[in-house]
């Protein structure tokens, strides 16, 4: 199992991961965010010309998101690997940064699942929705639990982060560390919680701070 997970072409895996993300983004753009959707979403709030300008801007610049996606992924994997690396450094363990980057890359597959579930949900179940409902929806998260409850805007992101897939991501990171470095799983999970978990908590705090100050 260890051999299968870490002895493969990482560049091909990275490209495939990016292609799947681009595909899912494209599907959402084509199925959900049609021109008619924008007219329905902003009718009564903006003029016909203003809505057309939003659509034109989107059509002119949508490709930027696709191009920057690999850079965003590379940045995210580097940050996750760095938090894990800092954690093992303070625990006086010798782990390879390269392998931790690979573990973060493999674990990212977990976050493709909620994207697929979101597409299925709005394509077949909740077919009539608003832009706010679509952007705020995250499968199996605490945020969905409070959809019918009025909560402060700064509280929405923390509720979204607390979800089944985030927990699964932690376990996959721990399993990857356990297999790659032949460590006990519980010790690996503790390492993830103390390093990545702390980094995530700081990130949530930053987002909440920015939301409170700019809302």
C-alpha cells in the first residue's frame, strides 16, 4: 500500500487533480451560472445593462480562474506541508518535506467529493435556488445545519469549515504520514492536529477578523 501511494508520477497526479477541478468548475458554470441565472438573481437590484456588464466581465475573464488553479493548488499544498513540517520539527522528528507535500496533494482528493455532491444536489434535488443559497451550501457541514437560522456573517465560514470532509482530510493526512514514515497512526493524527489543526485555527481566526472589519 505504501508503495502504491508514494511510487507514482506526482506530476501526472497533480495534472489530473487540476483537470478534475477545472472540469467541475466548468460544469457548474455551464449548468448553474447561465446568463438567465444572473438576470433572475439580480433582477430588481440592477439594471439590464449592469447585469449584462457582469456577464460580459465573467465571459472575458473566466479563463483566469482556470489558469491560476494550479498555482493555488501548489500554494495550498506547500502551506499544508509547511505546517506539518513545522510540527515534526518541534517534535524533533525527521520527516521529508517533499513527502509531506505529496501527502497533502493526495489528501486533496477528499475535497473533490463535496464538489461532486454539490453539483448533484443543485442539479437534481434543489433545482430552484438563489446565488446566496448556492455559495453558502457545503455538504455535511455545520453551516447546512444552521441554514434556517439567522447567524452573523462572520460565523458562516467557521460553520462551513466544520464538516465531515475536513475531518476526513485530517485522517487521510495522518494515514499518509503513518504509512510514509512508518509511524503509529495515533501519533500521526496527534501531529496533524497540533500542526495543521493549529494552522487552520489561525486561518479561520484571520477570516473572521477580516469579515468583522470589512463587513
